[in-house]
C-alpha cells in the first residue's frame, strides 16, 4: 500500500489555516503548526512530504526554518504562501527550487494544483533517488573490477548511461516544461551523488546558483541560462564512473589519483551521450576544467575557445570548492580570501572578464552565504 502524502501547514492566520486544511484534508494527511520547534520535530520524523509555509509568518522565522528543513531532507517540497507583490523576488533571493507559491487571496484551483504538483514532484524525486542509490551501489561493487578491466569499465558506463537516458524524458528542445524536467532530474542526481560525502554535499547546487548569477549578469538568453544552470548541476556526474574509494579519499590525492579524477569530465559526457539535443550542456561539462591560459584538461583549450558555459562553471566550481571544507586542505578560505584568489588567477585559470562580472555580482549581493544557497547547508554528519 502506497504511503499517504503528508502535508504540513505552517500558517499564522487561523482562518487561512482552516481554509487550507478544509480543502486539502480529503486528499492528504494534514498536520498544522505555528512554531518552529514543532515544525522541525515533524520534519525530522522523516515522514513529511510537503510543507506549506506562510512567508509573512514572522513569528516562526520562515527562512531559517526552511533552511533547517532542507538541511535535514533536501527532497521535502516547499510551497510558499504570500500576499506580497514581490513574492517571486523573495523566493529568488532566499531559495532556489521551491515548488511554487500560493498567492493571497486564495483560489481553490491554485491551492489544489500547486499542492498536487509538489506531492507528485516529491514522489518522483524519491523514486529517482532510489534509482541513483542503487546505481551508486552497483558502481561501488564493481568499481575495483572495472578499474582493472577497461572492458568492464565500459560496460559500467554503458549501464549508467542507459539508466540516465531512460529517466530523462527526451524532447526535441529544452522548452520551459522540458527544461524543468531535466533540471529536477539533475538536482536529484547531484544531491544523491554527494549525499555520502559531507565535504561536497550541496556543492553542485551552489555551483549552479553561482553560475546562474554570472549568466544573469551577462544578460544571456533564457535558453542559454537554462543550459548553463543544468550543466552546472551535472558538472561532476562523471564521478559516478570513478571508483568511490578515490572520490571519497580523505588524504591528499596522489598523482595517480588525480589522473583518475581528471577523467570525470569525459566520463560525464559519456553518461549523458544518449540524450538528444543537449550539445551545449555536454560541451560545458566536458570543458569546465579547462584553463584560460590553456593548461587545463581534458584538451588544453585556451581563451574564448573554451565554451562560455565551461568558463562560467569553472569560476563557480572553484569559488565554492575553496570556500568549503575539504579533508585534504589545512585551511578553508574566507569569502574575502576566495575573491582575492579569483583575482589572482584571472587571466591564467579563469576568464578575467567573467571574474570581474562575478565579483561585481557578489558585491551587489553583499552578505551572500554559499552554504545557505538554495536552502542546502553543508552536512555535518
């Protein structure tokens, strides 16, 4: 018997709370709360699927509460209620990937459709998560054998590629709805890939956020921004095809380890090769470790011969990496130090014009904290 979808309503206004409860109780198991502690207790029971939260409910510190929920379970779906005209801007500033929001005054059809979309998304994402966990287990079991046998490694990559292809709904173009399907798949894949490593958890989502900041500052076309955001989520997907013991190694990597790790851009492209009409995305994944001076990998491209998306992701990827804890690093850089490092490497490792754009964007968004982006905080367990 399928589990009944559990929806938590966190709304201060009693009339609004009763209205939502009355409309949704026939389809879902409903809980209500008006304090942060109770909200988190319910979330930590691991049965919650959807949270409907009134963004103007200041008594509960909604943004902090959402961050805590997402930290515990990034697959819980969030629906925001707001009567403010700038609701979309607020969501963009504080959260990335919220399923949707219900504006006031309430409309019956809107409440039902948004909640249903959130419940369906939660169910799909959990199914994808199970698939990826199984996929990672298969990878772990045969990785050593594959490393010793190139033919076996090829079979592993083909199997992973087949699974990914089957669950990406292929369409001729990345139209809005189609792009959202791709993006959702990519988010779940990246979170699952990183779930076993507290040092990289949430990395791809933060890289995607930083990459999108740069892309928006450049005023790129919507399709270009979508491709860059999606490629940023998938930039490390090739690590699925690499021995887990190398990926999760706690000591400083030796030269042999690095040669293995450096294969992940090409492996990533191999994994999504069966997908149609995403050539730009493949190029961005393949070239996100190229260096502006030409001494990067895998092909040693230089300057503007490196695809724009690859140059953007390179900056976002490095910025998040050097401001995050790593077991092989003695000291994590502060954001001020990291920005100085980007300046120092502009023109050699990074496109200097894009570095300038990124730094201006960070200054404009003063106080931005990478560990809080998209409601995903670094795991501590």
